[in-house]
C-alpha cells in the first residue's frame, strides 16, 4: 500500500534559505519581507496601542487583584500553549471573528483578530529563527504578485483612497497570514490534523452557544451576532468530521459522534445560511463518493433527523430563508442586483477596474451594496481582468494539485488529502456567493494546503504518515500518476 512519507531530510544549507518553488533566495530577503509587513502592521498597531493604554489602565484600576492575577495566569498559559502548538493559534485566527463582537468582550483593550494575527506572525518568526524552519513557498504563488500589483496600482485611481488603503492593508497584513503561515507551521501531518480538530471544536462550541436562542423566531447567530458566519463554522466542522474522522472510525465510534453532528447541523440550519447549507450538502455527497461506506451514514443520519425533527423547534426565520432555495431568484435576493452591478462595472472597466474598494461608490447604496458578493466580480470590477486571471489560475492550480493527490498512489489512503479537497470545494463555492476578498481568508488559506501536502511528500521520507482507511475509495480504478508527473 502506498503512503505519504514524511520525515526530516533537509540539509543545513537548505535551512538557511527561503525558497520559492525550487529556486533559492538569499535569507536576507525574508528579513526584508518581515520588515515590509511590519511597516504595514504598524498602521494597525498604532490604534491598538492607544486602546490598550486607555482601556488597560481602566481595567487595572477597577478590577480586583484576584481577577487580575487569574487573567495574567490565563494569558501566560494561553501563550505557552499556542507557542508550543501554533497551529491552534492559526485556527483561532479563522474563528475569532465570530466571538470578538460579543458584548461580554467589550472591555478587551484590543481587536482580537489583530491580537491573534500578531501572535501567529510572532510564532512563524520564532519557528523560522529559533526552530530552524524555512519559508518555502510553491512556485505557483508567483501568481499572487500580479494580483498584489494590480491592488497597489488601483490605489492611484480608486474613488476612495482611505477605504482602498484599508482594504489593501488588511489583505497584505491579515489575509496573507493564511496564505503564507501554513508553509512554516504545518511541517508534519499531525499539526494539520490538530488544526482541523481545533476548527471542529471551535465550530461545535459556537453551535452550542447559538442553540440558547433556538426557541426564538430569529435566525441563530454567533456571539458576534453573525448568522452566515455561524453557518460557515458549523459547515466546516461537519466537513472535517465527515472527511477526516468518519472514514477511519468503525461504526460504533461513528455512532457516538452522531449527536455532535446533530448539534452542528441544527446550528447550520438554524443560521438560515442558504448557500452554506447547500455547499455542505454538496461536500457531504462528494465525501460519500470518495468513501463509499459513508452512504450508509447518510441514510442513518437522515432517518435520525426525521425521527427527532418533530421535537425540535427551528426558528421560523431560518425556515423561511432556507425555503427560498426552491426559487433561485428569491434565494439570491439583493445579491441578484449586486451581481448585475458587478457584471456591469466589470464590462465597463475591464482592464483596470474602478479601483480597490471602489465598487461601493458606483452602487446606489454604498452601505448595503459595498461589494458584489462574488469574488470574481469583485476582483474584476475593482482591479480588472489581470486580477481575475490570477485568481482563476491560482484556483485551477490548487484544485489540480488536490485532484492529483487524490489519484496519486504516493499519497496513499490518508484521510487528510480528501478532507483538504472537500474543504477546498466548500471554501471556493462559498466565495462565489458571499463575502469580499478579506472575508474569504479561509478560501485563500485552503488554496495553499494542497501545496503544503505536496511539500510534506516531497521533502520528508523517514516517518510514514498514518494510513487512514480510505480503501473504500474507488480511486484505484483511476490511472495513477508517477512521481515524475508531480512536477
């Protein structure tokens, strides 16, 4: 049985370099890159410093010594945990937006997304400087350069320079964390599995929290008051359980996890996220085709849902939203007008677009109609055809690599590869109908994971990746590719 092999086989010479594909760049380029990003980050940190100074002193002066001591101990423990397991911090980076708007966190003296982002950046730097890890970006990432170039160029003609600069900085300083950090943090499959499991735990916790309002009429929301994002977190957790855990577990263990899936499904349906529900169903069916024994679990889960449904009161608003899926025009709602405006703007400004964050200034309502809710139309209308081309190429290369790994016997029957493929499908579909370029951080992150897995297979040979029982996958009927076909 072929397997994905991992283990250290790097020379000391390689550890002193930063790689882009197979080409080696001098180490000082990494220092310049860190300084470059640090300069951008200073724009955000200036405001944070003021908030910490004001709110931090107020907290110290009003809180009891016992509370302050407990808070300090908790912060120290969290710092030790996340520095030992930085992949957990990266997972929190994608989840923190769903909790930072909680009124109970109003006294926190900093933006939690920025705080977690700074931690991830520090963890990456520590692993590179003290841990001897190297930043090795795949050659496919060269397609990010023209995308960034168009983003910076469009700042010269955008109708709102302030908003454009803010959007560009968020992409460079925050969204890029999910694009780059995995190539340093995920140096072994165990770290990637822990990341997935922490994402599942986070989605389950948010689902439990949201069920407190299940008896109301309104859609379920995360602690930050977000319903679509709650649906997304629940969907990701369901897909990870379905793709990573169920194929390797016997029926009894899968049965014990059904209540967890049930709670996640309730939060997903209760959020009313129409496209999150639809994309989840697509990924669940794809996962069953990859592992045929999961068709039995689908039948059992559907039967259990029919039995328990009469005892569950799903919010009326959620059912109303979901029922609109039967009518595509109704399901699109205001997105229909946004898509039409995006197409119109792209066709009128095909070469350069109207400038980053300029879409809203051509819309009839800049507050509501602030982006097209379609990543392709957003890139095209604001940055032109070059940005769209770069996106298509990056998406194509990522999907191609993931499909190659599904078919390649060198990657064996590991459950990680199909899980990455399913999440890649989900994140891509979600970006086509929701969020803007920075809301889609998880999609940009998923674009890189197939290349992370490729590096694990190509660079490490001593320790074998645990075999997961995807033996039921009918991939062996496909024509396997040879190692030379990889690159």
